[in-house]
């Protein structure tokens, strides 16, 4: 045996202190573990030995549980020996085990005997044999409890002994209670039968009880919130709460402990963390501090570059920090072991230095290939005013994120603006970008305010043009005329860049076409197309093409319109939302297809765009797509769905040109079909307001709505007066809303006795059909109009037959009704057949007013048809198919949002359906609704 080992044994003093200074607080949250141990101690008293391994993270309360086990064992009259491994403890073999067996007033082995054994050859063999003998002898007299804590720090010989002695003494009444960290893999549990206990974090209830023990009062929620940052680890929790109490950061009133300063970490806790840091090498300390400054998750290679060393050089210090339970390493990513520890370390570093390190880390990550979006959040927090590189990066990130995360993009853009000096040349461009992002997030008024403030200052022409361009984009939804005015003001400025000029020309053309000014659009769209093509911006060019496509449809060149619209959508496919002057281009494609009879084809495009907008959290775009969807649903004869969609849009959108042309028109026309008097009254009110708008398209649509309402009231003269206003210049163009409305105009004119106006509209329809022979729907519209004018039943029947191939049921029903009326005097059987089919189509669509009119025509022909139950206004039979879907899903427990996701609707639309169902069923809660569904469906 070596002199070192002999000396080590001789240095074991007789008054060795206990391995751990256990706290005297009650043991909380370990009832299940104590119950297991009490059972083992009862078995030990009956002569049955065994082994228990307690594992847990540092600070999980292993030592405190061992202290409780020792106390219970001693109280039960059992002999207890306790010891523990010590970091950097004695190097001689079996030191940790001997500490335990020599502890207490009655050491298991005499010291003189140990000294004698230490002189022998192969002393470890003889020492283990002697220890085995003494353990067996002592246990035969009194059952033994051997407690060994911190296995991970025990010497190798002790760990080896703890793998062999329990197995050799398995028949003796000895209970081995061992404890170590969870990551310790070299313990005896891997070699022999052992019961394993893993200490998990304390429960919320246990944390509250422990806090009450320390503070001598019930902890308020704010205190418990701070305590939860200890992750349920008793050691951290005790340090934290004792520190709070010692520093007077808690006041007790009426038995309740209140925190004076929310979130404050006490000096005691910070000192404890600092002390642990001081035990590390310099590079290990720096690793911990830099990791704390950089956030929750740090790449090892980034950390190494910041510390100006190689990852290999960092390996040892990182292992040191991990071993000290300060860092955790998961696949090359580093983090502080605990949030409280991270905050304590961060507090110790000056704020300026923290920001400097985090800013350097951004540069390192970018050099190592990180995307700008990945570092944008950190950069926004740490960049300082005047950091031009940071501003540029934040702008790039905002641009990249705008299509998928406009709210985040707006936040980054706002931060970039804060960092940009007032006199910096890029500031106006930043303002313009922020205006668009605010609009995308649904903050139109704030966007306008930002623009107005910018325009109130002194801007150079290019900067002013950029701001006015963004302002025009915002106004384009609320006032087409104001959007045009802003574009013209900007275009009048000198020295504009080619791209800015192209954007302004295109947006001006766009606002003009949706405003219904086809003459001015024709003058502007050519220069816009040329400017867009020359500047090489595909998004601008796509929008200009979409304008040209819309103009072509107004000029009745539908094939050219669809071809150009297809090209516009293709070009726009790769363009980001931030750079798009009008969104979405595919909506116009959907409108064209719906007007050509292919409403379901248009609806597919609408639903796809709406789904993407919802996924990307774009409220402004969601509203746009929802408006378009309401209009397409109207064309498709899904009147209840159209009303619900339009109503939902108008609940969250203020009055404006875009809403008037789509949502208000769809809502009012659906009410007219259904014979809903309150809805018709709203149609009239909206129509009167719209008829006075300065935008021609809005004014004409308002006049057409008033014409439809007057026609429904059997006032032909007034209806025709409004209809002429809706089609200025006689019948120079079709009605402003839908190609199929040509027939409605002809019918109004004939009722008013204005055959000339009716003939003019028929010629318009026939001219359009002649220009577009490959669009059967348009041909059928022309035949319907001509058949109505001439009373040609065969032509009306042929039109109805053609309409059968298109998902426009109300249009087909109208043709069938006119054919049936024309045939009534000559072919009663055919007339009844046509009218019967028309009735079914009207009823399926929910067009109850039209269905009632056809039932009257059938009665006049001697045929009585009962109305469908769907004509009811109250009760279960009054629910539409869409409302039935919603109420059944709600009755199954689905939330509005879940129903919306299931049915591909907006939550607002679901809410509208549900509100209508509540009214029809006369219920006020989901409970009542569920009861009705169960009763009805069995």
C-alpha cells in the first residue's frame, strides 16, 4: 500500500462532520417516496435487506430526503451510517465508503484495524473482505441502514464496492440507500437488483406549501409565479425565498405574503450563483455568462467564435460548467440549466455589454449562414439608433415576413423606423413600407395617420411619392377616387425613379378600373404596362396585366381578358405581398369565371386564397377574400352562405367602396331573393348612399340595387328610372354587376313599357356573345334576353338548357320561369314542367320570393305545389344547410374556431350562422341548442 493511501486513512478524524447540513424545514412533495421507504424499513426490521437508488437533478431534494430517511430509521431503532461523495475529495481508495462506515458514535470498523490492514499486500481485497465481515456481523445484531449520497462524486473504489457488497450481503438485514444525479450512469443499479426512485420537480401544491413554510404566510399569486421559475427544485426554491425574506422584499398582511417588487431576484440568490461561477475556470465562467446573455439556446460554434477560441478549446470548460449544474448541452446547443440562474447571471452583466455581445452574435450567426429572419428578433432588441446595417437587415426581414407573418413584419418595420435618424434618406421608404404593413394588419386608420404625419414634413419628391403610393394603397379599399387623387399628386412630382413611376401608374389604372372609369383606364393602362415591363418588377407588371384583363372584360373581349388574367396570376405567383399594389390578383380571375358561368371554379380560387390569408394572419386580406367569396356564393345560388359571409365581413369592416361593391351588394341581393324585408330595407338604404358616390362603379351599383328593390315592389317606372342610371348612355354597356343581369334589365324595361331600352340591351348581350362564341354561358344570356324580348319560347327553353351545364341555379331558374310563362298558352305540359323545375331550383337556393311567384304561376295553370319546408322562417325546418352543419358541430362540442376550420369558413361567418340559428330556434345558449339537436336527431 502506498504512503499516500496510508496517510489518507490515518488522517480520518474521529469527529467527522455529517456529510450534509440538512435543513429543518418540513419535507414537502415527497409523500409517495417516503411511503416506499417506510415499507422498506418495515421489511428491514423483519430481517429483509435490499437496496434503493434515489436519482434526481441537482437541487431536486435528494439529500433532504436522505436526511428524513435517516431520522425515520434512527427513530425506528435501526443503526444508521451515512456518508457522501465530495467533489475533489480525498484521492485514496474507498474514502467515501469509509467516511460513512466510520461516522457516528460507534464506527463499524476500528481505526487500529484499518491501519493494520493498510500495511498488507493487496490491501483493498483484505479491506473489502473485512468490511463485508463486519457488516454481516453487525447486521446480525441490529439491522443496518447504509446511506450514501452524491454517488457521482464518490471515488472509483467506493463505486466498485457499492456494486459488489450489496450483492454479497443480499441475505443480511442491510438496507442500502444510495443517491446520485440522473445522468450518473456508473451506479450499482446497473449491476444488481435495486429499487429506483426518480425525484421529479415539486408539484404546484408542494411549492406553495414550501413557500408557506419559509415565509410563515400564504404566498400570493405573484410570489408563486416567481417561485415557479425555480422549476420545482427545492434547493433553488429555498435559496430564492430565503433571500426574498431576508431582504425584506415580502410584506405579510392578514396571513398573506405579498411581493414588494415583482420579479426581483434577491441578492442572496445572486450571490449564490456568483459563488458557483467563481469556482469555475475563466473560460467556463465566460461561457456561462455569454450563454446567459445570448438567450435560451446558443450554438456552441457561435459561442466559440464570440469567445475567440475553437470549439475544441471550449470542450473542457463547457464540461466543467455542465458538471457545475449551470449549463445544459443538447446536441451542440447550450442553455442555462434554470431560468432563475440565467436571470441572476444576466443581472450581473452591464446592460451595454449585454447588448454589445448580442449584437456581435447576430453578425456571427449571419456569417455562419443564418437567415435574416432568424436573427431579426434579437437584432430588433439590441440594435442602437444609427445602426444602419441593423436597419437594412430589419427591413429585409420585414419584407420576407410580410406574406406569412405581417404582424411580426410590422413590428420589425416599426423598430427599423425607430433606429433611423430623422434626416436619413431611407426614412421615407421605411415610412411607406410601414404604412403598407399596417394596412395588411387591418390598421387602416393608423396607416393613414402615419402617412399624414410624414406628408406634413418636408420630403423630397421621390420620398413624397413613395408615401403617397402607400397611402393610395390604403385608400384603394375605402375610396377609389381618393386613391386616384393620391396617385396623380405623386405622378406630378419631378424626378421620380422608373420603379416608383411604374407603381404609381399601375395603381392609378387599378383604382380607375375598379371605380368603373373605363375610358380613363384605357388611357392609363398602356403607359402603366410599358413602365412596369421596363422596370423589371414582376409584381407591378402582374398588376398592370390584371388591370388590362379587367378592361378587356368591360370591352366584352372575354378570351383576351382570361388569357391576360392567367398571365397576371402566373407573374404574381412569386411576388411578395409587400410589393403587390393590389391583392389578390386571382380574385379577378375568379370573378371572370363566375361571370362566365363557372362560379364553382371561381370559388375554388377564392377558398384557396382565403385559407392562405388566414394561415398567415392577414386580416386585411382575409376581409378582401371574404368579400369576394360572398359575391361568388351569391352567383352560385348559395344565398344563405352568401348572406352569412357578407354579414360577417361587414361586422369588422367599415363602409367603403370595396365593401359596397361586394359585401353590401351580395347581402342586399340575397335578401331580395329571400324576400327578407329587413334585409331589403337595408338594401335600399345602402343603395341610396352608394348612388351618390363619386366612383362611377359604386354609384351604378347603388342605382342597380334601388332598381331591383323597386322592381320587387312592382313599381316598373321607378325601377326603370334607377336601371337607366345604372346603365348610363342608354345601353352602351351591360349592367354594372353581372353579365346575367342583362336579362333582368330587359325584363324591367318591358314591364315599364320601354321596348327600345330592352332592345338596346339585347343588342349589347348579342354583341358580347358574338365576340365570345367559345363562352356558352354568354351565348345563353344573349338567347335568354332575345327570347324574352321576342316572346320566343323555343329560344328561352334553349337558353335554360344551356344554363343547366353551369352552377348558376338562379339564372337557370329565371330562364325556365320565362320559358314556362311563354309556353303557358300553347303547351301547358311543357310550361308546367319548366315552372316546376324553376320552383325546385329557387327553393334549393333559398330564393323564397321567387319561389312564391312561381307557385302562383303554377296555380294559375291549375297546379298546386306546396312550398318546401325550407321556406319556414322559424323552427328546425327553417335552418339552411350551412346552419345545420354549424349547429350539429357545435352540439358535438366544437368551438366556433374549430367549426370554421372544419367547414373552411371564417369564425365571423360561423358566428353569423349560429346567431341566425339561435333566432330561428328561439334558444339563447349552446346548452339549449345541444338539447334541441339531440331531441331532433335522436
